């Protein structure tokens, strides 16, 4: 084995240990609820907790709503930028990157100032309106991931020629977008969707400050008051994230026509 | 009456003029090619006809109706692209039937028409495949079938064979012409390949720098080029530079040897600088008619092109290319051997108006 290959293997080993040792530690700790033996008791407690089901249900619903709004907002925008306004691409990319550099807490305080119960648009005045506000804030939070995923997908296909081909065959914009463009960026949209899902499921700051019963605040609450259950919840969160990534791979592989041409 | 009329079309982008006053009348069922180098405005003109570009001035009329401002999806023109542009998520049958489905035709009619089109392009068994499972030539035939399925008034082809290899290109261009004749569909074809344009077209529009240089049949374009650009761009040409010796006789001196041109030197003065052009097929190594020209030089290069051998002969500053048929019983000329080339006075094309040298 050459010296270069040995260093590569050592670096890989370091990376694997760095990632897996804390995870294995957490997993091992989550199984030690009963003194002297391993058990799934912490998981049973968590899964039987009505607040777990309520918060995960709430966060899942909001994640799906966020994905729907995100797709409706991002796909036509990225498509139009690619097709007609390529000069605006740097501006749009800058805007979509802002949620990565502006802390979530700044967004929430901005929302609270703008949409408080005595404002012109009192979105915090009722639970449903606050859910709507939280969904919109999640859309903002997931924008860098969703936009990049969709933009990458659009760059991989010849958007302009496909659009013109569809137009010459009589298709209107809605038909082009729904039947030609969207199916061909399906994998990219799914990647963005699952990343959005993973972000929303674990999000704490916005849900907590808007006082909504999401999974993130529940996770924090359990973590502050219990010993073994938070470890079990962390493992469950990881499992959900990994399942999302696995689904991207499975669904992406089956997309027709997205194999490299001969 | 013209079926498709391109009237004084201009297209300006920020700082450049892509198309400058293009006028053309195309009759129903005619096959017209736009020929020119990259950036000459041929594709932009085609895109204006398709509706993908809006002209800065001028009008497009189809069957007497002004369609200049009509969106592309309402023009009823079929378009075939260089990159095929098949929808990757759809099967071949779905691709061919797409336009009909958009037009909300009944499913039975779509199925019948798709079958008809796939038979026309000789791919009846491939309807359930995806585009990536087909070769480039097959994909382009499907693209043609898709464009024809909607029974367009005009078929537009934008360099459809450029991405294919030589053999398939020739086969497919013959197929395109045969289908066009069979359906009698008005066709506009854009290409930078002169051989394609010459072999396919009823008429050719030669374009350069946004302007039309010449419109004519392939025979006219090749044999009577209207401008030096057309003469140089269409076909292979040897350009010889010299000066006028005796304008009354049409005599020039090129590298110290006299050449007589049948026409083109009217109004010139002795001593004027002058350029003439000769096609390779009008020059031979064997003796020509008595009134013909002959020049002596040295064989500089010999290119074996299969059925044809192209020989380049150098004089002093100028060279001339000529084609001879490959004769397996005779060995081709050798580099460095002396050669005498012959060509008739009528074959000499005076390219540039003589200017005082």
C-alpha cells in the first residue's frame, strides 16, 4: 500500500470514528434505561408519549405544507430565471442564501414585529394563522436547500430547447411546467423536499418562539427534564433523516428517462 | 401567391444586428434552406418564424395571415432541433403524441396517428422505449415524427443533422427529403453544411452577417454565385490573385502566366489587381479545348478522398486544387512532380471588381 493510500484510509477512518462514535455512544446510552441490562424501554416510553405523536404529527404536517409551498414557489422561479432571466441568477442565489447567514431568531423577531396581533396582518392572532406564519418561515429557512436542489436539476436538462419544443407542439406555460419540466427535475425536487423535511422536523427556534407544538421544542423539553429519553429521541430523529435520504436514493433511481443517454 | 412570406425582417440585440432586412417568399410544398456560417443570422430567422424571437421590424405571414406577434404555441409550425429535444420522461409514443394530447384529440385518434408516424419514420416497434434507449439518428427521426404528428403548416428544421455522424447524416437527410416530398409540406431548413443544402433544397438562401447574399436554386448558387462570399462559401474554390494584362481580351497575369477569363473584366484597366476563382471540378490535368487556359506548376499535395483524388498544384504564390476520379489502374500524381493544369475561359470566375494595383 502506497503512503498516499494509507493516509487516505487513515483520514477515512478518522471521519468514520468522528461521526459514528458519538452516535454509537448515544445509541448505547439510550438502551440503558433499566439498570444492568440493555432494553428498549426509553423508546417505548417515548413512542407511547401522546406528546411525541402529537408533535411529530404536527411537524410532519407543517413539513409537507412547507414542501408544497416551496415547490410551488421555487420550481417556477428557478425555471424562469434559467429560461428568461439568467442575468438575475446571482441576485436570486444571494437572496436564497440569506437564511443561512441570518440567524433564525432574527427572522422570528422580524415576523413578530411585522405580524403581531396589533399589526396590519395579525398572523400571530390565532393558532391557524400562526401555523401559516410558521410554514412561511420554514419555506424561507429551507430556501437555500430547495433552490439549489431544483436549480441543479434544471441545469442538468436543456430547459430552453425542451420548452421551445413543447411550445412548438402547442403547449401553454402550465402544460410545459407540469408535464415537461417538473417530471424531468423530479429527483432534484425530491432531494429538496426531503432536505426540507429533515430541517422542519428538527427545527426549534421558530416553533418555540412562535409557541407552536412542534417536534423541536418537544425534543428540547424532554432533553431538559429526562435522562435516557432524549437519547432515544435523537436516535429516532437520525433514523427519520436517514430514511429521508434513503428515499431520495430509491425514488431517484427509478425515474424514467433520467439515465445517461447511450 | 407565397404561402410563407418573410417581409423585411430585422432583429437587433443590444449592440448587434443579427438579421438585416430579410425578404423571402416560400411557396406551398417548397423546401428552402438557409445556408451560412455560424452567427450569420440563419437560426435567428428560423426562430423568428417559429415565434421564439420577436423581430425588431418586419412581418411574417403564413397563408396570408400575419403571425408576427402570435405566440409560438399558436403558430402551428413543427420544429426539429439540433439536440433532438425529446422529452426524457416520456416514451417515444408519448413524445410523438404530445402535440395531439395538448390539442385534446381523442385517445384513439392519437394512437392511430402515433402509429402512422412511427411507421413513416420506420421505427414502428420502438413506441414503448424511452429516448435514452435510442441512438442519435433514431432520436432525430422521432423528433421529426413528433413535429409532423400535429400536421403543421410549416416544418422548421434547425441544423437537425449536425450532431450525427457522417453516414447516418447522409441517410437521414435523404429520408427527410423523401418524407417532405411524400407529405408535400413547406419546409425551412437551417444548415451550415453546403452539401446538405445543395442536395436537399428546392431553393437556398445564403446568408452572411445577418444579410441575404443570394437566393437561388442549388444549381444557380453553385454555378453562378452572386457575390464573392457565396462563391467562396459554397463549394471548394481556388482563389488566384494577379493583375489585369489586356482587358479587351479578358487576359490576366497570375504568377507570370497568362489566364483568359470569358467575362468579368469589362471596365478594368491594364495593371489593375484582380482575383479569380476556380472550382476543383473545372480544372484538369489533361489537355482541354484549344481556347482553354493552361498553367504550369508543381504538385504540392495529393489527398485521396475515396472515389476522388484532390490534387493541389502550386505556381509561385498561388495554388489551385483540382479533382480527378480515382482510377485504380493508374497511380495518382506524386508530390513534387511538374504538372500542367487546364481550364476553360468560361470556368474563370472574376471575384472582385478590379482595382488599380
